[in-house]
C-alpha cells in the first residue's frame, strides 16, 4: 500500500546520498546554483532540492500545466505541508519538455541531475547530450537510476510478475498476459510497453565512453550497485536460463548505475587537454578497480549460490 511519508523519506534519502557523493568527490554545491532535474516526475526530489538551491527547474514529459485540473502547485504545497516540509515554492518551476530536446538555452544550469529516469527515456544518449548542452562549462551532471532492464526486477512490474528476470525470458505479449492476470491496469501495460527503454548495461557504458572519448564530458565518478532485490534470486532457475540465452552474469546482477560528469570549459587548451587525459587515466584505473571489486562480489555470490543450491 502506498505510503506518502515513506515515499518522501525515500526521495530525501536519494537527494542526501547525491549530496554525500559530491561531498566525497570534493565537489562543493553552492546555494546559488541553478539546478535542472530531468525526468523530475511530481516534484518529490524538488522539495529537498529547493531547500538547498536558489532555483530548481523540473523537466518532464508530464503535462504539468493541465495536471490535476491546473492545480498541481496548490496540491503540491498541501502535500509538502502534510509531510511537515517547509519548501520555498517560489524556487521551483515545472516545464513540460522532452529530455531529448530540452526547452532550455545552452550553458544555463550549474547542475543537471536525473534520478530514476534514464531507463525510462527512449534515447538516453540524446538525453545526456541535451543535459550537457544546457549545463554551463565547468558545471556538473549527476545521474542515478535503477533497476536497469537486465536486473532481476528490471521489468519495473516485479510486484505483478514476481519471478526474477521473467521479462527477459518471455516475449512482450507473454509478459503482458502475466501482468494482466495479476491485475495490471491499462496504464501499467502502457508503461511496460512504452515507458522503459530496455537498454542493456553495455549500451549505457558505451554512451558514457563515447562522451568521454569525444571530450564532451569528464568523468568525475562512476559506480555500479550489484545485487538482487531478494537474496535467493540467484538460485532461481531463471538466472541460468537468462545466461543460456546470452545475457551476461554481470549484467544480470548490476541493478544501479550512478555517475557524475562535468562539462569541459570552452577553452579546451593544452593544459585542459592534459587534465582531461589525466582524468581519463585516473578514471580508467578507477574503472579497473571497480571491475575487480564487482567481479569479486559476483564470484562471492556465485560461491554462496553453489553452496546453497535450492530447488524452486
Ligand atoms: C520513475 S519516474 C521518476 C520520477 C522522479 N525522478 C522520481 O524519482 O520521483 C520517471 C520519469 O521520467 C519521465 N520521462 C520519461 N521519458 C521522458 C522524456 N523523454 N523526457 C522527460 N521525462 C521523461 C516520466 O514522465 C517520469 O516522470
């Protein structure tokens, strides 16, 4: 059952973990920053962002101006108040605009973020290019999203079809039939059919690699969360079945991607190129270490799985 206050707590945790990550990377976030939230939904993160930053722009394909009979702002204010949140509403603006063709001018934002939306955007490559376009040189981009399509609950409808990785094993129609049997609404079916881009881990990684190679962005931080939503999913026969149809062990277990990019300054002079290359080198080392740690995690999980073979 939906619980509004837990939903707020969840979003607050996500915003705090983003602040903590910037802090641990030594990047300071100043209150004067103008912030863009791409795929912002119904302003749950905006409540917390507006307490810290002077201007928060929420961008989404949602038709904000007609939503709730044009009463979105009033209803949001009530919702924030109900949850004892003191939110300076004048700092938040809502824009109906597609992430792949953002309404905003070049070099406008100090910080562009997107939380839990990249896997829903049909062309994440173009969305990232757009986020870079509207971010000021020297500004930052923060992305975090899960579950990736290839994760155990990557269908986003695990509550209706609770067999892990089932969406990778069935075709679209078969999966929808299962959803409908469990009471899916027409909106659920539409969301499953059209609202997830079905990108695989390597596709996301290629997008980032290409941005770095072409010097469109500098990678400040990247991590991946490895795991399943239920510990015993690794013993489920669907795990091996998915591997047998060519999904990688690693991609089936990576649930979340998180990264911070910065936009290079206009004058990409020799000194900047030197810094860019030393960044790339440092990132490569980080990537190798991260890969070793992820593989160690997977090996550990596999070992536990083999020790505790279970029948389903
Ligand atoms: C799972 S919701 C996340 C909302 C919000 N970030 C949160 O965590 O509460 C994904 C959001 O992405 C938005 N979205 C999907 N495709 C989009 C696009 N092409 N451009 C902008 N937003 C998009 C959806 O409308 C939806 O609000």
